C-alpha cells in the first residue's frame, strides 16, 4: 500500500527532504521461538534511504514488543501495550555531524552522549557535561575546579569584554537557562566524572546546549575568520594588480 509522503531529516547529514515509496520500506516480523513469558513477540521496522547524493545512507527505526496473531497466520505488530524497545537502530543516537575544526575529543563525548541518551540518561549527561567543560577550556581558555565555576568565569569574561567575540550574551544566557532546568543546576556543580541522577529530558537539554555552543562558538568563529581571510586575499590581489609593470629587459647585445 503506497505511503503518504512525509517530511523527514536525515540523521546522518541533517538534510531535509520528502520521503516517498521510492526510498521507504516498512516490515513486520514475527519471531517463531515457541511459548515465552513475553508472549508472541514481533518487530516493526522501517527504513529510509537518504536522497542527498552526497550522503545516500540508510536509517532504520524499530519497535519491539508483543503482537496480535490471527488464525490465518497474519499478525499486526504492535499492540497498544508499551513496546519493549522503540527507537533508532541505525544510526544509533541523534548526533549531528560536526566540522573537523572542533577538537575530536569534544566531538567524541558529544556523539557518545547522543548514542546512549535513551538507554542511560545519567551517563549521557555526564559525557555532555564533560563536552561542555572541554569547550569552555578550549575555546574560552577558562579552567577552574568545577564546571560551575568555569561558567561563572565565562560570564565575568563577557562582562569584562575579554571573551572571544563569538561568545554572545545570548549564548551565556542560554547556558544559564539550561542550568536552571530541573536538577541541571546541581549537576553543573558536580565534578564532571561524577555520575548523578538525571532524566531523559534533562539529558536532552544538555545535548541541545552542546549543539548550541558548537554553532555559536566554533562555527561562528570559523565563518568569520574565513570571510576575513577572503577579504584580505582579495585586497592583496587588487594591490598587486595596481603595481606598475616592470620594463621588459633588452634582448640586444651592446656593440664595441
């Protein structure tokens, strides 16, 4: 049965596109393993191929749980019960691609946090707190005993006018907003190696903060430096073009 086209963003390349029958497939699977305490179990899976030619990767989501069966051998997965598992199978997590000029250890912490946030929000929160601390230390050059003290020092640097120009008041305000949500404020004061209780929504807020800092700090600075470099190169080329041409050297030989 044809699907109704729908809008979708590829988790690999973040390209927005419309999904149609040509790049979408959905399958229901019944596991025939005999009687189990979990009843009759099946899996509902869907796959989408990215239409961006520079990406063209597959994304798979699954839902695993009890299913209904009928006498003719057909079945429907899943029932109205809560699935045993539902979420992305590949790629795991929702990490957005980050440019290579952001330090690799910072990006690795972010990507791992995105990969495990559904299974272990508190471990994800610990990783993303370390990611945020790494950015403050690398980008802003601020290192203190705790992440909370580093954020306070960042605010002071902004007030003093000594912070990098990519660090805007709105960015620091966003950090403060996130700190005030739920228990995140208390989490910020903990050592980044200490795992503390956190719910999935709070972990997602921390991930969103990391993504904001990637864009507002690293990407903004890189774009500004690239534009200024292009202007400098253009000015140098114009200056070179304005220089008077040197007279051509004489090719004749002097006679005695």
